[in-house]
C-alpha cells in the first residue's frame, strides 16, 4: 500500500509491501500539483517493489538520485577465471 503525505516543506512516501515498511522524504514543496504527481510516482514505485526491485533503487528514483551498483573490475573477472582454471601439464617436463 502506497501512502503520500505532506510534512512541513517535504513530501513523505511510505510503502508496505509483503510485511515490510519503507519510507523516504523528498525535498519538494507540497503543493496540490506536486502531491498529485507524487501519488502517481508512488503507484509506479509500489509496482516496482511488488515485482521485486530493490528498495534502494526505487528510493533513489523517487528522490531524483542516481542508484549505483557495485561495478565488477578486471581483477574480479581475472580472479573468477583463475578460480576455474585447471592447470595443464607443462611441455617443459616432457623434454627432460
């Protein structure tokens, strides 16, 4: 269930999805038009949460922020390769 409320000079979003509660505030003046737009955004955010999107991503979008996921570096992929690499017999041993 999505809930949008004016709180001083901010708009508060509250969600209850699957027994978990999530809330965040947005630094937007709570005018009539902004609250209506926030209600539309809350419906979209509620659907995203129901489909299993992480709360951090949804919250960042509501607040107009950028949600960054941890990028995997070259070292990560190299370690993954070496973890699964089987050591082959060296050809130098054959010449002895």
